[in-house]
C-alpha cells in the first residue's frame, strides 16, 4: 500500500482527527488509504470529479453537474470534523472515493452521501465508508443518518441494507428517502465482522 495519502501534513487543520486515518481492503485484494479530507485536497477532488461518468455524477447530484465551482470545492474540502466530516479514499496519489456526513442544525440527525470512482465500484468502498462515517458520527453525538437517492440506484440501496442498520425507506416518485439509526448494535457489529473476515481487512481505526 502507498502511504502517501496518510503522511503527516503540516497544513492539516488544528482539529484534524488523525485517529480516523486507516486502510480499506477491496474485494479484489487491494489495500487503499482512507483519511479525513483536508483543504489541500482541492485539486484531488476536482480531478476525481472529472473522472466520474455522467451516470455517477447524476446519481450523486441528481443533475449533470459536470463542473464543481471554486466555492463548491472550498465547501466540500473545508469541514469542521464534528458537524461536517468527509473521508477520502486514495489509491496511491489518486482519489477514488469520497464519503461525508452533514449534521442538520441543532439535531442528532445527519445527511450521509458518498461517491466512488466508476473503476472502483463494486469493491466494497461505499460500505466501508458508511461504516467509518457512522462510527465517527456516533462518537460526535449523531444518532441517525438520512440520505436521498434515485429509485434506480440499486447499488446505493444495497450498501444501506448490507450495513446491518435498521433502514427505513420512503418512496417519492423517482427518488427514495432513507433513514436509519446508526447505533453500533450487536447486529451491526456482527455484519461488519463477517465482512472483514471475508476481506482480511483490519478493524476500523
């Protein structure tokens, strides 16, 4: 595994949570670095967005949002690591997946979302990001995740169901609203242990 993405960075914000750095084992045996996003990841994020297919972009943004504005890039890469947190996955120097949660104001609920580069889909990255985001959110006082996805996005729905969390789904025309408690129950822990036994991945940081 290349450790370039996880090397100490003198430009990391003061509240940067180093304890969330780790590795993810893919289903085909690769080991990728995962860590919290930093403002210095702006160029990586722009390059990542440009490598996404139009289908992946539409699934994430519900529109053909082919370019990220400077303001969007700054917003997406600058987080407080408490109410807003994003995790990025790197293969070497290439950003290949992003997951994030944004807490609703004055609540214990956060919206969760993630996107994986097309060449790295179906490798378990979405589920691994969801698990890590849920752990981090729970430690920060978030109790529930919500998400919006297209009804046709079966891959995203499969990630939520495979997590072991008690998923509630509300259909609304072409979109689906998902909501689930993120408490690390025995069922959730058992599902994670089964997945890690299959992949050989170590436990979450």
